[in-house]
C-alpha cells in the first residue's frame, strides 16, 4: 500500500497519475489497462478538484493483476452530484467504481484489473 498527499492544484494531478502508473506496472497490467488506470485517476482527481479541497490524497493497493485506488479531497465541500462526464469516463475504463462526494472527505474508489470487465 502506498499513500501520497499533494496540494489540491491541477499541476499535482500528474504526480497521482504517475503513482498510479507505477502501481499498474507493479501489478503487471497491460499497457491498455495501465492507460485506463491513469485516465481514471486523472478524471477522479479532476472531479475532486472541482469541490475545492485543500489537498488530494491517493491510496494505492497493487496486487497481482489489479490495482485498487482510493482518492479523497480533504477540506472539500461535500456534494451529491458528481461531474457526469468524468463519472462516465471512469466507469468506462475501470472494473469497479465507487463515488461518494457526500462523504467527509469526498472519495472516489476505482479498481482496474488485468482484463477489462465487459
């Protein structure tokens, strides 16, 4: 398990995407699934940034053939309405998605495995 916290600014999303990419390599995911995970983390981060958090935290759980990522936005204003386009993108590329923007802090959880679930 790896956890990283960065300032809630768009230029730091790349750090979270890079951490997710490293976890994807550790989990031995294909290049396509590696890219899916990076995209899901980027979209989830953007969704949380819209809520105005102080920081973004990302917890990564790589294992053989899958990576679970939980992102949260500490200090963000809770809302029950996620960005619909970001949610559609995340759901299209991840095997499991849980979005709870009403939580304190708001969270987005994604799981990407070696083989996409159809």
